C-alpha cells in the first residue's frame, strides 16, 4: 500500500506522475480549487446577516474572507482525507504560481494533516524532473498565498459592483472583477479616443525604377527638399505635425506624371551593416500570438493544446511571463543548435533573457521543450499529431533559435533625384529605396517570427 500521498491539480497530470513515482506513492488530483468564498445566496443562514453577508468578506475586520468547501468538491475532499489516513507523508504538488500555492494552502487548511507536509514543485512533467522534485521540496510560500487571496478578494469586491452593469449594458451572465473591470474601462477609454479621432487624408507616390538591373520600388521622400508627409506626421486631431508637406490626390498625380517624363538619376548609395538578434523564448502571450499567426489557433485553442503538451511531458509549464531558461535548457538548446547548424551558428556566450518589468511573476521558466535534452520534432512525430505536433515544433524552433547567433548582412539605401521640369507642385523630387541582404542567417536558419 502506498505510504506517501501526492496531490496535484489535474487528473491527467496525476496519471502521468504516478507512472514516474512507483508503488510507494499515491497520486491524486484536487481538480483545481477545493474551496472558495461563497456567493451571498450560498452563505449559511447564520452568516447572511453578519459582516460576511454582503460579499463573503468582512470588510470591517481586515477584509477577512469566509471560505467553504465547494459542494461539488465535498466527495473529493472525503476521498483525499481517506487516502491521507494511510499516508506517512503528504506532498502538495500543485503548480508553482500564486494560484497553485493557494490551492496547496486550502488543501492544508481543509485536510489538517497530522503527518509531515512537503511542498513539491516542478516546471515540467518528465521522469527526471518529478524525481528531482520529490527530493528537493520546500515550505509553503505564504507570500504567494497572500497575493492570490488579495486578488480573489478584489475580484469579489469589484465583481459584485460591476457585473450587474455588464448584464444591463453588454450581455447577461458576464462576470467582472479586478481584471474585467479594468479591461472594461480601457475599452471604454479607447472607444472615446476613437470617437474623438479626426480623419486626415494624405497621398504618397511610389514608382518602379530600373536601369540595367531588375526593377525596384522607391517611395517619394521629399519635394524641393521638404519631407513629404506620411501617417506618422499627423496627430490624433488630424493636424499635421512639424513642417512635412501634405499631398492631396491632385498634387500626387501631378508629381507621378512629371516623374514618368523626367530624367531620374541615382544621387547616392549608402550601405551599413545589419544585425538582427534572436527572439526571446516564448511566454504565454508571445506563444498565443505566434500560434495565431502561424497556426491559425485562437488563444483558448492554443492554451488547450499547450496544456495537453505540458501534462504529457512534452513542454514546460505554459502559463508564464518569464523569458528565462534554466542552465540545463540553455545547454540543451546550444548543443542542439550546434549539432544541427554548425558551431558558427552558436555564439561563444549563452544568451540570457530577462523580463524588465518588476511586476513579472517569474516562478516558471519560459515555455520550452521539456527535459535536459530536447526531443526534436522528428523524434516526436510518431507520438504527436495535428495541432499538438505543430505547436511543439513552434516551441522547439523558438527555443533553439533563442540561443543561436545574430543574423548579419547589410542594408543599402538608394536616393533618386527627378527633375520635374514645369510641374506646378515642385521642381525636384527625391525618391528613396532600401533593401537588406542577409549574408549570414544565424538564428533565421531555425526560426523567424511572424508579423500581424
């Protein structure tokens, strides 16, 4: 009979982890939170008229929350208590973030174990990572618990005031809280800006030029030495900023016709080195963006696929705002890049990425392939299908590329002068064209980010 009880969050995760730990361990899922702040209608009768009655929170006494076990979790709690009776150690193995830490604390408060309790954390579900996590446990982080509880209290206090407004103005059944209420305000403010925005029109001229080489496109840059206005030269009121010259349709057409008839000469060709650094490894938001651009997956669908990859041991935890990689992950990425592309494609020193925002929660690594040695897409092709394979391949490419060398090349800018003769708009026009030639692909050999 198992003597150690491990509690994780999801049944799928429990099944995988149980296979890594052996017969001495019983692995069970809490299936998320087991208790929460009840709605006023669900409060015990004796509590409804007291200080907790309105929000489930005593706002007069330090915002103390009132917690109850969810009705649909009572059976689960009874099962966990039964398993705990036969255990000599309890491992709380929920996710290592604010929510996961809070779930572990609620389990501790509800189960009231009389055996030693260890907080077990891991960022990937591989045999090596799980076995290391069992040996390297820590204490419950009460600061993370307090942070989650503060967020939950704010959700309740704001949500109960804002949700009815959303029901009346937007759609019945919508919920609001610390996130949705702020988001609603941002949307409203942005809509007001849009309504106040003044439309301004401007015209530009682009020509196709050629001599002995292939034709290339160049854009009108100035007339008689004065810059021609583009979109960035206008403010939100539609007013022109600075001294740029605004063209209307008639003026742009006149310049185009005069250019066709004019002698055009190259006045300068400048060239400068071009360097492009690789992108940081994926965070939750950048993964969602790229999955949308390249795979056509919405945010919810992308996270659903990522969840399956994580629970089955293919990638690290997929909810993170950190771009950091562990030492073993950096070594794995550099080694794989060197093996696949050559030593020239890997810089001498590892690349270290870090979030600049002080509010970033960096309990996890960036999203990357799981393990101390990454499996290539070819190695998992027999196990993964469809969107799961495509998303894994995307994560693998981004991770490998993040540790590769800069792309290098040169950017050439050509200036062209046209004598417009008797044109009524201007006597001289300057066109400009730029192009970049990549002479060393570097990380681009593995991956290039999409654009919106």
